C-alpha cells in the first residue's frame, strides 16, 4: 500500500479518532488517504487553530492529540502550538508535509526546515528519510508523546516518500534505547518522604499539572491525614476545590492563604510541579523554612530551580499510593497539625478572595466568572485564553475534577482558548464546554468559529470584554506610572455581528442583575454561541505578588 | 538587580555581573549517541540555549557502528552543568553521558602546527619538537608542519613555545577522552 495508507493504519492502531488539519501541496497524498480512511478529520481555518485544538483535545481527554499541516507556511503556522505543547507537557503528534526529497535544501517551493525550526521546542522530531521508516516513526512518535513527561513530537514527511508503495506490517515492538523513562519511584526515597511528612508540623502539598492523572491518588494522600493542598494554575482540579483542605491556587495571583502557607511551611511536597517563577516569585526568599520532597517524572526538573531534599522520580500515580501506605503505616499523630490548621484558618478568614462589586448594573469581571460558575452549575469544561480573564477564571471557577480547566500556562499563548475549546468539545462531546476569553485573545484565532459552525462543535464563548489588553494595562498601571501604551483595543470588532457572520449565535450582555439567567440561556442555545460580556474596563487582578517580591509581600 | 517587568533601570555592570557565574572548572563531557541525522545539532543547540560556550568538540565512531561518541570540553558552574546533562539525557537519541572527572580520565588531543622555519631557526624549532615528541610531517623551504598529541595543556604549552618562531597556521581536534581503569566511559 502507499506509505500514506500505512500512515492511516498506524493512526488507527494508535486509537486516533480525530485529527485537526489543513491540506496543501506537500501533504496532498496524506489528504488523499484521509478521503476514505475512516478517521475523522476536522478542517480548521488556520494550522495554529488545529494545533491548539489538538492540545485542547489532549488536555481534556488525556489522549494524544494529532495536528496536520503542509510544508513551509503550514508547518511554520504550527510553531506556536508546538512550543505551547512543549511548555505545558501536552502529548500531541504533529504531522507536517515536506517538499519532495530532491528539492530538500534547494529553497524549493514552500520548503521550510521544519525540523530545524522546531528543534528546541519539541520532545522529539524526525524527518522521514525512507518510506519504510514511516510506520515505525509514527508509532515511536505516539509512544514518546504519551509516555514519561508528555510532549510534542513532530514527524516531517517528504511528499514523494509518502506516495511510495510499501509493504505494511503492524508494529508492536517499540524499543528506544536512549529513551527509558523512570516511572516507578524509588521505594527507599518514598519511605524517606513518608517519614519526613509524618514528622512535619507545617506541611503543604504543592501539586501541579503532573497530577492530573493522579487526582484520586493525590486526594487519598492528602486525606489520609489533614494535609493542606494547593495547586498551580496547571494543576487546578487535581484536588477538589470544594474540599476543606483546599488552600486555593498558589503563585503570583494565587490566594494569600496558599502563598503564606508555602512561606511558613516546614515541608513542601511538590508533585508534578516545576517551581515556575510565577510560583516561587523571588527565588531566594521562596519557602525559606521548608524542606522539599519533589516527585516528578522528569529528572531534569529535580533541583532545577529549588534544591530537593528528597527527590522521587516517576509517575505520580505510581508513587502516591505507596507514599500514602508508608505514611499511614507510621501512624502519625494528627493533632500535631492542629496549630498549623489554626494558622491556615485564620488566613482564610482574614483574606478570602474578594473584590468590590459595583453598586449599579455594571458587571465586574470577577462576578462574570462567578455568574458563569452558577449558570453552568460548576460542571463545565472551562477553556481559557491568556490575560486577566484567565486569572479570574482560575480564581473564581472552582474545579472539583481534573481536566475541567484547560489553559496555556507556560507559554501564555493568546489565541489558545477558542481552538482548545473546540478540541475539548470534540474529545468530550457530552460535556458543556465553555471558553472564557478576552477581547484581545479571542481575535487571535477567531477564524475557528467557522470550523465550529461547520462541524456543529458546540462551544460557548464568553468574551470578558474590557476593551483592553487588560493584563498589560494592569502592569502599566501598577509598575509603569499608568502610561497606557498600546493597550486600548477600542470597540472593535462588533463581536455579535462577527459571531453571526461566522454562523454562530451572538449575544451582548451588560447587566449584572440578569447575567446568570442570560448566561443560562446562552448555554442552552444550540450550536456555537459567542457572548460579548461588557465588564468594568480597569479592574485589576488581586491579590498579586509584585515582580521581584517574595510571596509574603502580596498586595491587594 | 533591577526587577523584571518594572521600569527600574538596569546598569550595564549589574547585567553583566549577573551572567558571570562560571567557575572556570573545565569539564570534559563524553556523550554516546545513536548515529542518526541531526543529533549533533540537537546537542550543540541545547548547550547554546543554556548559555554554555563549547570550547572543543570531537565526534567519531565507536566500536559499535550504530553509535558515535561526542566529546566536548567547556567551562561551567557545577550546578548548571548538571542541568544541561539532565536536559541532554532527555534527547531521545542520546544513549549515555559522562561529565568526566579529570583525575580519572585520559584525555588526548591532536594538533598540527605550521611553523616558519627558514635556515636560521630550523634546528631550534626541531629541538622544541623533539622535546614535545612532536612529529615533523611536512617540510618546505620556509615552513615545517609538526604533529603533536597530548593533553590540551601540553598542546597549549607547545603553541606558546613555537609562536615566537612564527606560527603560520594551527589546527586542533579538541580533546577526546576515556576513563582510566576498567570502568566504561
Ligand atoms: C498570565 C499568567 C499568569 C500566571 N500566573 C500563575 C500563578 O499565579 N500561579 C501559577 O501556579 N501559575 C501561573 N501561571 C502559569 C505558570 O506560568 C506555569 O505554567 C505554571 O506555574 C506551571 O505549572 P506546573 O508547575 O504545574 O507545571 P506544568 O507545566 O504543568 O508541568 C508539569 C510537571 O509535572 C511533571 N509531570 C508530568 N506528568 C507527570 C506524571 N505523570 N507524574 C509526575 N510528574 C509528571 C512534568 O515533568 C513537569 O515538571 C501563569 C501563567 C500566565 C500566562
Ligand atoms: C500571542 C501573545 N502576544 C502577546 C502576549 C502578551 N499578553 C499577555 S496578556 C495580554 C493581554 C490579553 O488581552 P485580553 O485577551 O483582552 O485579556 P485581558 O487581560 O483583557 O483579560 C497580552 C497582550 C501574549 N501572552 N500572547
Ligand atoms: Mg481585554
């Protein structure tokens, strides 16, 4: 069969049920194979939309997402999603077309050195050199994307090779001598960690994106005693926000309670979290009294930013049950945590997340998220873009389950939200999928509304329209003497008309008194809906750790 | 130092001082890799991204034809070279990495020196070569080419001695290395 038909067989063998892409000259053979391969292909309007959709699909389902683009501009349009997937450890396989082999290196039509351009932002990449390599390369790509620390893999396929006639045998024996992730965790280290935890008087569990598939195990550990839990923006939902041991998110816009608890902790158990600078704030004053247990599947994360006293390398879902068992066996005295909880409760009482609501009908952005939480009964998959709205969504939509909160954290990619929501909805058709976006971010991939309308992908977009690139405006206000430079987006475009032009329903909401009901109506309206919610334009996200400050100096 | 994201002005001195965390200890890193296209680029790219300057680099086959050895030398702070080593491990085609301990390691480099040697100083040049066990591999009317092997330091010393005679050209391979005793490199 043709190599591209073998490619289809490989995708099916990997359990791929949907791919997102856009054709061009160099991947014509692949698209010919899709014509009757029986794999759902969703035609996006921009490759970046396809890439982020594959990420949204992967983040919502935990399965590997797949995105396709042609050579040259198709591949370069995928660069942002590839980098985004790298930063947030998202398993996505990117299949790019490449010019035919005799044109390689000649600046041929639509030739770009895709492997070279993407080299620093992939977990792995390969250009097919011989058609017989293709099936194995595809299976290796899925294996690498999915296992260890997940991430993006690029497979670049020269168009002539993809038309070659090859014998196809299913491949099941993947063996990569240079890639043997440690997944189990060292038992001795686990025992040490249990002991440290049993002796701790002010422990905190700091859980990140690496715990999203170990949510039950994490909750089990935390509740085997009264261990307080905080999550990064990537880990939200791994521990239920409604649980009394929940401290809220930590970091730059986390709760005071979570940040103060880190600041005073004597033991921090970091699980699938990578001590990002948005979390540590001023590194030299981060958690000054704490010893660190660090559980991560990537050895390079151990002691990268903060030296770990007890490192444990492996999958959280493998390690946590054994840690819990060892911890229980030590029969730690729960009353040793009384004083700590007393302190935590006093912070919670003094510093709840709060804001000053309007006295008229104006919608405060924080209230917008609370209203959406109420209207969706806290049960939606929430995809977000990047900016103030992202932080308010993280603070005020409370996630009780993992994979309900999908955002771009590491790269902070504006334009991520809508396509990610599209991918999440395709992956989880039964779920209510909403996108909380900003007037700026939404315009960076609006074209995917057409994809949603055409394919009946039922996403509900709520634009927090403050008329500003709000997050940048906030920094200019607070740290650059209010010199608002290039952050005013004005009243353009008319999002309601834009939605209608795309074949979606457009609504505009301006009154807080009817907001919950109006949102409910939007949620039950069939098909894609875009809701332009006009909010107070100059609200700031608080609390906040100002740049260069330690957590204990939070403001607002 | 001035805080990121704020309007505080940075002095050039501060900025430059912040980057100078090198210990100056020389590292010899030996890397076994699968013999596949692009592997060298991935490795050097990784060093570049973490701000390391590679001093020398040597690549060659091993006893296994599917595996190549890359030996590179560089200066680095201990902390961050560990970080690069861990990042290198994450490259799928990298099989093994050793940051070699100089006291446990045999390191050798090959160098070719083209030295001006007309009648007057030729004998003197040849004497220096002899002391360094350098081989004369080419002789012309005005120059001779000497081949030297040894540690980087020995070759540096040879260079210092012959430079006054007039060094026309020099080519060095960069060190390759292997551990002493029975342990594998
Ligand atoms: C505007 C903006 C503001 C932000 N503000 C904040 C903030 O206030 N607070 C905040 O927390 N973040 C914030 N972020 C996000 C921040 O930039 C980082 O993306 C985030 O902190 C990283 O989350 P993480 O540590 O959970 O790591 P992730 O990026 O989610 O990485 C996951 C880690 O877990 C490991 N891992 C993966 N799978 C497993 C497994 N199965 N078992 C064990 N380990 C595994 C990986 O190796 C990796 O180290 C903000 C981002 C933006 C754009
Ligand atoms: C592609 C891209 N360009 C620029 C930025 C820098 N940036 C971060 S937040 C932000 C403002 C986003 O504006 P909007 O989507 O309206 O959200 P708001 O902050 O107003 O809620 C910008 C420009 C970015 N994160 N991504
Ligand atoms: Mg805005």
